[in-house]
């Protein structure tokens, strides 16, 4: 009997058309409006084949004509672009204090944003609050309910793949029901994914920030809480229970050892360098502020005590990072979140200097360059990837 398991099957005409269609759509997303001739050149297709491809995509509602070329020799050529109305996605960034919503069309252009407060520690009504916020954001964009193709929600903590429960986030009441994603899917009329917020920030950083093109990096997020996202070989490492990167719970020198991290919802690195620790450190140097970020900004403008404060904070951040890079040995570390953003280039330099003396690996250390909310950008990109995969599959 002949073994045919390793024999590659020839591509069928429909399969080849689907590959060419997807390649053309990706080129239109990357380069903007293109002519039939230009698409043929970039894909290697003949003019007749490129014409058939564009006709097929236009009939499917995936591309639209948008004017003609001008200024060159010969007749003007028709230009085509991806149809923005081919799909819409919703991204959310959920924190204990607020929920941010954003809607983008299939090209990735954000068309509306909304921010709503999270009502205290109220656990009930999560589905209703999300649905209401989504509908208000869609109205702001001039879109009708039911138009969404995909929804991605970024939250602290991580969904356990075995149970569907949100772990590492007891401070986020109302988000722990394992049925929540399916209930939101039914309410919003689109598939809903709930993802770790720092992992989404790393997706944004690799898509349009400091980690663009980098396949092995760690993003350290420092704000109210501390977390990390680990990308290895271009893929996020989530861990067996989804909790990879919950480094706030990591024991570190200089911080008390927390014996029951689940009950305390905190750990050594959080005690050493989280927002509350920054505020306590600021009192030591007589640099009071309403928030950790405001305190750091004040320190940057205060010679002497401010520089000493930043130096000690940098040492604390580098202490935790040293343990991370000793295990991961990444090419790059990106600092993100409110505290590194407030500290800017000066804090980054100090952390880099401290890390050089504390760890054998010497990864490059960069600040985040994602504008606005990295978590929201990452949520939109995650949703767009899934929505495009479905919309652009034409065979």
C-alpha cells in the first residue's frame, strides 16, 4: 500500500484564487489604494488575472473603486482600496476604574471611542454595562447595532483555558463568570474574546511600536499593578493556565515575602515597584503627589532629591527585570504603563544602567512608543486579525 500522507496535494483553482485574493487584500491594507497594474506587479499576476481578482473582490463587497491615478503618461488607471464597511470591530480596555471602548473599520481606522466609569465594586450587570457602552460607541460612529464582526476585551488577569474563569484579578468584580464571554457574544451578536491587558499591549507594541519586527521580547507594564507579556518566536507565551507574565506576584529582594499571594492579590515585585510603592518611596524623598505618575513628573523637575528618588525606583524596577531576563534572555525589553511613561527617557536610562549590573543577559531596553492606550490598540488589532481572517476568506 502506498503511503500518501507526506505527498503534497496540488492547489485547486479555488484554493489558488483564495490565496491570490488574500494577498491582494493584504497589499491594499499595507499600501493603500492600488491600480490593477500595480496589484499585478506586486503579486506577480497577469493583467487579466488581476482584473478578474478585483472584479471578484468588488462583487464580494471587499474592495471599492476610489478614483484614478493622475499625472502620469497614458490614460488614468482606476484605483481600488479595501472597503471600510466590509466589517467593524470593537475593542475594550477594562480597569477597576473605567472601561474604554473603541470601534474600528476593517482597514484599522478608529471611527469612535468612549470612556465609561466602572461603578465601584459592583459585581452585577457586567453584560448590560458592556452592551450599553458598545451601543453608545456604535451610535457615536454612526453605525447600527449588529454590525460588529469581532470583539476583543482586555482585562487584568488571565482566563484559565481549563475553567474559563478570570484569574489573578479579584479586584475586578463581575468579570469572573466562566459564561461571560458566551453571554457577551450573544448580547453583542459577534464573537467575543477576553484577553490579558498586558498581552494586548505587547501586540500593539509589536504592530506599531518599539517592538515592531522583533520576535523575542518582554513588555514590562508598570502602573497600579505590574505585569509582563512574553513573546517568543513571534508568539505570545501564555503559560499552562494562562498566567505567564503575572510577575507582580514574583518574590524579589528588598520586598517582604508574601506567603499567600492569592489572598493578598499581590507579591514581592508589586510591593517593591507598583504604584503604591512609588507613592511610599516619594514620601521618603519628600516628593508628594496625587498619583505615582505625578510624583515621578515632580521628581524629574527636582534636582537632588528627585534624582535620588528616580535612582532608587530604577533599581527596584531593574531588580525585578533581572529575574525575568535571566530566565527569558530576550532580545528586547519594552517599558510600558503609566509609571515608565511618566519617567520617560531619564527613567529608562537609569533602569538600563541598573539592569546592566544585575543581569548577565544584556537586552536592549526601550520605552513604549504606542500612542494613547496600548491595551486598546492591541484589542482592536486582535479583533481585526480575526475579523479579516473570516471576511477575507473567499473560498
